[in-house]
C-alpha cells in the first residue's frame, strides 16, 4: 500500500466540483476553459476525456476576476 501526498495547490478538481466551489454553472467553467482563462488537464481522448483543473489555477482565476472587479469600481 502507498500514500498519496496532496497539497491544496496540487489538488485536481472536476468541472462540477469547480462549479460548486465557485457557485457558478458547469457551462461557465467550460467557457473559462474554452476562452483560455482557466488552464486544465485532459485525461484520455475524444469527447469522453476527463477534464481536471488545478486548485491553484482556480485561485488564480478568482484573483484576476477580483482585480478586474476592483478596477471597475
């Protein structure tokens, strides 16, 4: 048996988990991915490939969005 060490910055999440975390729709998360705003890892081939997003990349996206919001005020 082996142990897996996982820190928050290396934690991977699904599209659904990201949507739940940010309280947005899965389609919005996919839009961020399509537009290059959210990096992702694709596991497998074709349309059925699993997509995973690093927690640290989510944190970066939120920081950018907060900065954009602050600039508008």
